C-alpha cells in the first residue's frame, strides 16, 4: 500500500487549518457586477445600484486573518489606501466585505464588524456576505483581496491588498484606481499573492 508518512502530511494539514498561503487565488476581472443587496454593519442595507455612478474599491476582509491585520496597520495597504483616496473630491467609495459563514468561528456580526472598523480607524463602509454569494460571483477565495469598480458597475481590476511594502499590494490597488479615474486601462497584476487567508474556514 502507498501510505504517506504523517510527517509528510503535516504541512498540508496546517495549511488547511490556518486557511493561509495555500489558498487558490483567481478573482474575476473585466465583468459587469450582478445586482446584489447586503446588510451593512450598521444594520441597514446597501445595494449595487446605490453605488453606481461613482468609482470605488471593494475589499474582502477577515479581521482574524494576520495578513488583513498587517494591511490595516499604520503603514498597511488598506490604511494607506484610505488616507490617499477617502478625502478625494471625486467621491470615491470604499466597501469592506466580510464573507465568513455564520457558523464559522471567525464570523463577526454587524456590531462586531463596526467595532473593528472603528478600532482600526477605517472609514469605509462594511457589508456582511455571510452566505458567500458575492465572493463566489466575483471569484474571490482569499483575504485581503481588492477589486476596482468603475462608475458603470464594471469590475476593472482585482488583486491582492497586502502590506504596503509588498510590491503586489497597495501600489497595484492604487495604480488600478488611479487608472480607472483617469479613464485608462487598469494595470495587470503580474503574479498572484504570496500570502493571505482563505475566505471561509
């Protein structure tokens, strides 16, 4: 019989439990957003129609993921993204999406997610995709992932939103957003991220 040693299986088991690094990453780009409506962390609701007419960024997050924590640190990708664009006079929107299932140990309800945003001093709005439907539609399998959406509701770019000192993190998101605002083609992310956590446990 061809049995593998338990020691050889250990790295695979650890990766499966942690949800990090071994996650397949294939977010969709260049597609029209399907209509959606989700609950916000404030207890209201938000729809795709509400956001049309403005350029924005959708970011998938899980506050329990170490790489998301890095991205929201003082020099992290998401903190820098907010500081650069949230004061922009062109009225750019920024949306954080939590796609953890209610039964998942890392799930955060509205008040918890709102508290996390406040603790991290993030001003973007948050919605709860607890059935993972939006994540599936957009092909998102890891966090932190960002997508740039144009004013017509067309996803122009998707890629990692990692630490700012990672060449595949913040500069990609920033360049893509800047290009879309200028009516130019969005840059192509050169390679998949090297880290991140699975979007579901």
